[in-house]
């Protein structure tokens, strides 16, 4: 409705930050735009996992640097990016557990709670299994 929106571009494995807009403003002050790598046939799975981990770390760092203490995200890499759900869940779990908040590996001064949104109970069980 006549709102000026910033044009956000980022490459797979990276994240960018913008103000939220429209109906999102009521619940979210900022949006972290993160682009997961595609999981196409013949993909180098180890390289894909590394890039997806980088995507998660970049997104969490952007949220943390903005002062956020809570973040909500879909399961990056699954869905339209083509990754098998279990693989995307495994990477999300290990990335969330390995993220330290700073590029130098130091522990963050404030915590960042991460909520990953899934579509059903089976997906939730898969994600919980990956975290455990």
C-alpha cells in the first residue's frame, strides 16, 4: 500500500537484514532474509551441508547483531530448495548447536532463542531427533 520496500539481495549461504513491513510489523520488527543452497540431483552433499550451515550461522549472526533475543525460521533448505527433510533438519540442528554468535567463535554476550517452524508432528519428531 504505497510502502517503500528495500530491495534485499543475498547469495545462497548468506543472510541480509531489513525492517519488516505490512502485516509482519505487528509481530516482527526485523526480517532476516536467508538463502539456502539448492539440493539438486547430483549435488555434492558435503559442500551443500557446509553452505547450509553457513546460511544458518549467517542468519543467526544477523539476528543477534540486531539485538534480537528470539528468532523464528522455517526449516531452511527443505521445501522449494529441494533438500530431503531429514538432511535439512540435521544441518539445522548442528548449525544451531555450533553457532557461537561471533565470527571469532567467542560466546555471545546475550542468548538467541531459535524457533524452527515445521509443518507437522512427524517433521517435529525428525527435528527433535536431529537435535538429540
